[in-house]
C-alpha cells in the first residue's frame, strides 16, 4: 500500500519558541526560514488569523520578507496598512522601491522625515542608491548635507554610496572629495571610485588607482574587467582576467560580473579558445551557472562561430529568461539559420515566456538575412497586434533593411514615410545601403540628404554614399565626396578581422601594416601567389 501523500508544512511555532533566544521572536525566525513566496504568504495568513500582524516587529519583518522575494505589491500592501511604520519598515520599503521605482523611494524618504523618524546608515545608503539610479545630483547633494549633519563617520557604506552617486552623475571631483575622507585601506570606497572612473571613460585613472591598491578583492578585479569591456577594450579585459586567475590563486575567485564581462570580451573578439578556457574555469572553480552566466556562455559560443555548442548549452539550461531566448535567436539569425530562429520563437511563445522588443529585432533580422519578406511582415504585424509592442527605430530599421535587400525600395520608402516619428540615422543608413546595392540614385540621394542633416560629419555615411555613386557610374559625385572626406579629415571605419592563434587574438585592419610579423605574412602571401 502506497504511503499517504503529505503536504510539507512550516515548522511548529511552539517548538521554535523553546529553541529561540529570548530576544528573537519565533515569528521572525519563521519568516527567516521561508524559501519562497508561497511560504511567506502562508506566514502572512497565519499572522492575520492569529492577530499577530499588529504586534511588533511582525509587520515590518513580513514586509522585509516580501521585499527579499521581489514582491513589491505585497510589501506595499503591508506597509500601507501599518498605522505607525518604524525605521526598519521604512528602510525595507525604500530598499524595495529602489530598483522598481527609485523616485518613489525618494518620496518615501521624505515621508519618513515628516513622520519625525531619524534616518540611519541603512536609510542613507538606500536613498543614495535611488539618487544614483535617477542621476538626481541635486537631491544627492542635499542628502550628503544631511549625512554630514548627522555626523556619520567615514569608511561606512554611506560614503561608498556617495561616491557611486557622484560618479554616476559625472561629478568626479565630488566623488574624489568623498574618497579623500576615507582611510586608504577602504577597499569598498576605492572600488566605487574605480567603477566611477570606468563609467565616465577615465580608464587610465582607474588603472592607476587599481595598481596602487595593496589589497584587492573580487569586486576590485570585477570593476576593472567590466570597465574595460564597457569601454570596448576587450583584449585588456581578457588579459586582466588571466592575470587575476594567475596572481590571486585561490585567495580571490572571479565573481559572476567578472565572468560575464570576460565572456562578453571573448565574444566581441571572436576568441573561441579564450572563451572555452573561461568556461572551463567556471566549471572548475566558478559559481553555479545560473541564468545570467548561462546566457553569457550561449552568447559567447554563438558569436565565436560555435553555434552547435551554443545551442547545446541553451538546451541544458534549467532556467531561461527572455534575454536567453533572444541571444539564442540572434545567434541563429547571425549564422543564417533563420528557420531554427523561427522554430525557437514558436517554442518560446507556446511556453511561459512572453516575447519583448529585443526578441522581435532578432526575428526580423533573421527574416532580413534570409530574404523572407512576407514572413517579416507577418512577424511585424504579430508584434504590434498580438503582443501590443510599439515598433521602435530598430524594428523599422530591420523592415527597411529587409525590403531593401529584396529590392523592394518603393515599399521601403512608403514605410519610412508612414513612420509616426521622424526617421533616425539607423533608418536612413539602411535605405542608403540598399540604394547602393540596387543603384537607386533617386532614393539614395534622398537618404543621403537626410543623413547629412542629422550627422553632418559622420565619415561612414559619406563613404557609403561615395560607393553608391561610384557603383552607379557617377564618378564626379563620387570624387567630390572622397575629396570632402579628406579635406574635412572625417574618420571612417576601416574593415578589420580577428584571428586567434594559440589563445592570442590578432587584429588586422585595412591599410595598417603595424603587425609585428607583417614581413613574414607578406612573404607567405607572395609565396602563395
């Protein structure tokens, strides 16, 4: 006979009362033992039935549990029914709103002051993070004054948040002033300053500060690696990641942020060997592969040309979000496997994941590269009518590119004229590129005139127009554009390629002979010919 099915229940509160220290209420311990949203709701129901919700500190702790589960609606419901919220409840609610609605965090902080409560260091930290997200420098400065009046000692998390707030707003002088108040051993504050320098493009200042540090933690290395990647210095990011793994040994392990940034750098360089090495490092000593890290691995393999490895990892992921689906679809589109991209889209829609704007950019790009005009129209209409997504510039750009590649330039022109907003350089660039291919000078001139108004000194636009005129046999106009580029010293993007040999990425740029083995390469080329 099968054993009767039993539903797991929460621990008995009477037993907990005997095991709990006198100063720790059993209700608080129960909430701390909850692992998911449903268990918290169960405790909430018990509080209501037993009348314990009105007793301190139950409501505040319940509110904090909802915030920890990212259930802001339920947290607000509890907070709004509290007759006199204390500092703990305010802090928990401000922290919860910080990510979802930072402006409301500032309003709630103002209400805390009006209620006559005194902010503590947690309050200041959360509100400063809200200011940082909003880049609200005026409110941040006011808060800084309140911190000084309150006599908050340096070397606290408050000062780290102040540095973040000033740096995010571009006020590096003030951020440096706050850092000067901290001790030289304050790694958290220095890390914040390094991230601030990187976010504002001051890479050399960040590196100089990094080199002077006597002690570096995982966040220090992560800040530098992530900063290099954000500033497009992918080779430097990978070099520093390798230095970290060799230099730190077992003392410091790369955190998820450093790993994701390193994988992004490898993807940008097409450095498959280095990407594989990072993957092996993750499997050996790194953190558990969750959604974010798994998505970065899928993206790296796809961009490095190993689409089969990318798809295999995608299938093995136990949990995926909309970004993961989008990365995989973009990978298939990039590799010319449009049908697989469409199959994946159908599978996602049939499941629980709702497509967003990025998903449709990937699908429309696949249609464009494969030449599926009618299918592209179908997906575009499905996006608008079935999912209520307002087309962005990227979506219109994909459609113009799709129609342009298919030599349906009249339809592309009609679509541009029907746009609810003014076309951007992305739209005109897509049309000009199509006109170059199909030698449509009338529409090409129309696109070029608009591009000159929007980006009068963008060298690549002039270069593209010059190519269009040259292909169409308009030599005089092509020469005029070439002369204009030279006389105005406009920068144009030169073609480049990367090749990875023995884990080292080599970049070759058109017209550049600076590679240290240029002579050997040319001798080999002459031998082949």
